[in-house]
C-alpha cells in the first residue's frame, strides 16, 4: 500500500517535528485509503517580473526552525531575555540613595531585576506586610520634611530589599501610595497612607535613614519583625532636647541674627528676649489647637513689639530695626522652602506647589504679625528708619562667629543629633565667609552671592550625608540660616507700614528672590555632588523621571 501523508507528518518523521507549512493543516488533506488526484498543469501568464529560464535560484535548505527565528539578514541585537536584564551590581559600589534614585529615574522596562537582600520565607515575602512597612517608613520621612524624590527612593529600596521588584511608589504632599504587581497576569496590590501630623525631628529622620540602610545592606539580615520593632522604637523615642532648651535656642538664634546685621550686646539680649516670648506664645497657641498660621502671627509680634518699644524709649545705641530683624530670622520657613523648590526641580510639581503654598502662608503670617505691631508703633510716633538695617558694618570675625552661633542654635531647634551639630555649624560658617567675600569684598550682588554660598552648602551637605549614610537635610537646613532674607523682609514690611506700598513690594520681591536663590543653590550643589559620586553600571546619570528626556 503506498505510503501517504496524514496531517502533514509522514510515518518516518518524528512525532514532535513541527509542520513545514500551513498546507499540512489544510482541511482538504486526502482521507486515508484514497489517492490524491494528480495535479493538472495550468498555464500561467508570465510578467516582466518572471525569473528567466536560464536563471535558477538554489532552494533554501530545509530547517526545523520556528517562524520566530531571526532571519539571516537580521543584524540587530537580541531581545531582552526572559529572565530580565542582568542585574547591575550597585549594592556595595554606591550609597543606597543614589542607587534607588537611579532606579526610579530609569524606565520600568529597563530596570535591573531585583535580588532580595533580606531572607524571606520559602513561599515568598508577605506582600501586604512589606507594603505596610514601606508606607510607614515613607510617612516618617515625609512628615520630617524630606523631599518627595528621596522618600520614593527610600520606599523603593525597602520593597526591592524584600524581593518586590515591580513596585511603583507615589508621594504627594499628604498622601503616600505604593503599587505592586506580582506578574503581568496577576492583579496589582495597592496600599496608601495619609500623613496627618508633621514635626521637625532630624534625629528621628536620621534613625529612619539608618534603618533603611540596614535593610538595603546585603551584610545585615533584617527580618520584617525586626524592621517593625525598630520602626516602633524610633516612633517612641523622645526628642533629644527638652522644651526649655528649644526656647533658649530660639532666643540665642535671634540674638545671633541681630549681631549679624549690625547689632551690639544690648541688641543681642533684646532680640533674645523678644524671640523667647514669641516662642512661648506660639507653644501656648499650639496647645490650644490653633493652626500654624496663627502661631506664626503670634510668634512674630513680641520681637516687633520689643523693637518698637526701644525706638519709642529713645535709648541710645539700641537699634530697634536690628532687634526686629533678628526675631524674623527665627521664624522664616527655610526648611519648607528648600524642600518645595527641590521637589519642583526634580519634577514633583504637585508636592512642590503644596510646599510653596505652605511657605507663602507662613510668610504672610509673619508679615501680618510684624505689620500689625509696626503700624501701631508708627501711629505712636516711633521713628523707624528702614535704612539702618541695610547699613551693616563690615565685621568679618564677629559676623562669622555670629553666623556659626546662628547655625548651632538652628540645629538644636531642628532636633538634630549631637554628632552632626558641629559639622553643620562649620558648614554655615563657611557659607557666610563665602557670601561675605563675594558680596562685601568682591562687589557681587546679594542674590548671586547667596546662590553661590547656598550651592557650597548643598555640595558639602550631600558629601557629609553620603559619608554618614543619612539624610542631607540635617547638614543643609541649619547651614542656610545666616543666608535667609531677614533684612529684606523687615524692610518691605516697614515700608508698607509707612504707606510706601511700592517700595515694600519691591523689598519683599528681593526677599523672595533671595529665598529662591538659596533653594536653587542648595539643589544645584546637591546635584553637583552626585556627579562626583560615580554609580557603576549606569551608562549615564539620568535626569528627573518626569522630564522629556531629550
């Protein structure tokens, strides 16, 4: 009996051989026992594209390759393998902040596959518990004033350390969310958490950074239970400085700021007493549940009242303007300003808008508090000369010491660790020395000199933070204290109180420009410091993830 083809596979061919063409699966295949009729030759019309008879193209050799095999003329690189892109060894080569920031700024499809650095159970990590731990850590960081990108980097580091590589954190001003998708066919798991209470405690902030560093390290095994226990201990820890120390630091900060703008010993103590009274009144309002706006209004009144009282008493060698300016230095929201501008420069526009709106409300509250007192003083006959604040006597040694004292007390107000207080004090002294050299000696404009000095602060702050594997805020925020625009703010408010609205708005505009120069300078210095820190395995440092990329 003649051998016939059935379903495109002959009896001699192996069963697992793939069909050679679609004809093998045709519904017109002959039934067993019936011979197929001989094909009839049909004349086909020829065209100009017909191959000449003398030209014969050798047939392609038969192959068992599938239809998905690349043609021989395919010259492009291979596709991404099924096991993912080879992992970039960044764990020991760079701090986790830079590694996770590089991951976040990389498209999801190009991210290296994650390998858990912490031991998990055989069935895999507990996804809901990992997400909850991640959100709790991000909540502490965001409540402490950390930037949105750094919060996302910390959350991403915790997830990847426990083996959840397909995670996408999202941070806004009051809401944190994170989504994890186990695979392309599984439903994603999403969790969120709202930040309702905010407080400035850089000791707690550094402790959270240390916990994230331990979780991200390959040499240290931190289970979920241990991480929860450490996080609870961080929450229960008391502030390093008592309330009376904070009040005293607020007064010393105002006194040092008054000396910085030309005050003497008597002005120092007057500004100190006014700032301490304002701090106590703000604490009293906070205990009664008043919003922060009214706390700033109340805190700005005693320093202004102290300056007006000295002006009305006609006491010699007492500059009421210097007293008021020193009190303003203790209230200006430099921390929120730097964080807001940094979020805007890194692409987190919603969070940046919310932070800058908060800064504007605080600034308006300070203006309202000072303006109400100054208006009463002007009506009583107080002779406040706004030019006295701007005529600052050049005293390099005294001003550098005053700037360092201002940074020291500012660090105490921010509840910093005692080990970082000395570093930030030196950083602030260097910043003021650079500002004085550029502005007084070099003749550079105050805004440009402030930007350069703030850039140095950001550069050194980032380098110190990488050395200590902690947040950069404790090394930056207090160091920019001497650069804050206290004089311009007071000059603008006083001009408005004396019915010079145009001059007052101009001075407030200069104050806003100085504040923006501080924030941009700090961010630029931070970016320059990251350029000095090589991240092995990355073809190039990527820009912020929300930029257009060209």
